[in-house]
């Protein structure tokens, strides 16, 4: 006689023995394709279903739905079929906690409204509570998902890393970066093979968002040996190259970043699955190399492939590249479209870029008004640079100096914006007749250290320093022995 709980234990044991065979990489941490271990699990269930009585068959179909859920959205049809078969075997199963939890996850994957009763989160069945966590996480009820009491030891091994992954997602969505990084690291430790690579890559992606490229590179180097070859999980490996390109770009290794993103694109296209993200990063790498014209088609491709929530990112990048190419009218059009998405976290920066476009079009009043709005919303550096330019055009030197000086403590030393501000502060002080020679000398010297000798500014700054040497030297007077 077939026992459902014994069969489930056999299924779990089969998955635990060869968990490393299952590819990872889907955004919701479900598997991307079945290998031998899942084949064995399905075979065990199918054999049991052929011999079980009706009530037992209903429970086994719920376990089958649980397995299908691990494939994510691509297996919704199979999940539907399994849950329908469970009801057909026994209508009473519809009132069970596991059925309700699986049904809630199914609704969440369809982006339907999900309501989970408090009692379901307290079910004595750990598998039920796991699917409650998945349903709540998928439906954006992150705090509720984190509140579900569920320990790793309650779950079979194939669900332990997935639980930590769901919890990491929730912490990330709440802005708790350190907690999310810790959970992704734990998920990677619990997983193996390609599953571990997927979790390490999630960890690296979050580190890149947090501005930690060195740490991300170290994690990515741990993930790479877990891919035996490109055929094991080509899209997972494409994601690895995509993340590696971003890490290299953040460390100004633009040549290496270009090689990585080209390989990511090759792997994706070999699977007929080119992505928004790869196109966007390819454009960013080319911009970093000063190849804005070549970057445009990549940003345009990213825009075509972007989901609604990603469109403002692509529009913003495209607008800035057009600004760099001195095409302000086209840039303003793209930037204004990006600014129409209030959820976009960089709307203040977009406004500052619109102000720059207005300035280049000779619309000084509009540029000033838009830049002031951007400044009030926190885009201190780009907005102040525009306001400084407008003030200079009106020959309001004191006001311009104030705007450029505001940039210096906010911009990272050595960056383009910081160098521009140092150059402008030194030059404005020169136009004012060097009222504070020592301060002017410092700004000119710092600017010169980061200015290429072929740049016109190099000669200007050198001249300022020569004049300041004379002024400061004459101010000291004769030294008496």
C-alpha cells in the first residue's frame, strides 16, 4: 500500500542525492530545467500515483504540484494540472493547508491578488509554510513572508537554500542590504553546483548595487568554476559574464568589461534570448570608453527590450549619451520621457540632465528653473554644475563660485564632475582677481593633476598657477638671514 509521506521522503532523498545537477538562474530562484535528480523524483511520484488509492493520489498530486513550482512561472500549466488532478481525486483536498498554500503561490505567479490566512502561516506542515513564504514573497508581502516561522531543519535539503533565497529577496526589497547579503551567502553555502553559482551571482549582483565591486569580483570568481562548461547552463553563464562586466566597469577596467559583455551577449543570442540588461551594460561600457555614438544602438535595443519598470533606465542612459554627443534636442525628448515615471529612483538626476539640455539649447531661464528643482530633490552635483554655468553666462561670478564649490564635497575626488568643479572654481577666482590666492592655488593645482596635457584647460590652469606663484611670492616679501 502506498503511503504519501513515505513517497515524499523518497522524493526528497532523490533530490538531495544529486541536487547539484539542477541548473539555477531564474529570477525567482526556481530551476530552469530538469536533470537526472528531478527525473528520479518525478518517476517516484508517477510510480506511486499508479498504485495509490484515491485519497492518497490527491496528496501525491499536491507533492507533484510542489515539484513543478520549483520551475517557476514556466511550469504554471503543469502546476495547474497537478492541482486540478488533486481535486479530481478527492474534493476534500481543496480544504487542506498544503493545497491552499500551493494555490496562493499559483495566484502570486499569475500576479493575482493573494490573501493568505494567518492560520496558514502557522500550519504544522513545514512544506505548507514554505509555499506560504513563496506566495507572500512573490506577491510583495515581504514582511509577512519573513514573519513565517520556518527553520532550515524543518525542510528537506532541496528547499533549504530556496527558503534562504526567498528570505534574501524579501530583505533586499525592504532595503536591508546587509541582511540580504548574509542570506544569499547562506543560500550559496546550502546549495551546490550550478545552484550555488546562481546564489553567488545573486550575492554579487547585490554587492554591485551597493557599490562593492571588489567584493563582487571575489564572489564571482568563486562562482565561475561551478560551471563545468557553457552547455550546462548557458543563460546562467551569460549572467555571470554580465555581472563580471559590471564589476569590471565599476573598477574602470573598460577593456575587460567589454570582453565580458560581448561574451554575455553571445551566450544569450545562442539561446535566442537576448536581454535588456546586457544591451544596457554594453552601452554603458562603450560610453565609459568615450564611444557614445557606438553606444546609441545598444541603448536603443535595451529600450526595445525593457519591461515597463526598466524603460526609464534605458531612456536616461540614451538621453545622457545624446547629451555627450551634443544633441540636446533629442536628449531632452528621451529624458523628459524618463522623468514621467515617478517610481524611477533617479528622477532628480534626470531633471538635472534636462536642465543641461535646456542650457545647451540656450534656454537659460528654463535651465535654471529645472536645475533648481533637481537641486531641491537631491541631485546636488549635476544640478549645481548647470546652475554654475547659467550664473557664469549672466556673469554672476559670486553665485557661480558658490554653485561649483557646492560640488566639491559631494563629488568623488578625481571624477569628471569633481575635476570640472575644481577647474571652474580656480578660473572664477582668477576672473575675480584671486582674492584668496592660497585657496585658488590649491584648486588650480588639484585640477591640473587630473587634467590631460592635451586639454585646453591644462594651459589655462598652468597659467593661473604661474600668476599665483608670483602673487604669493611677492606677498611673502624678502627673507632676512
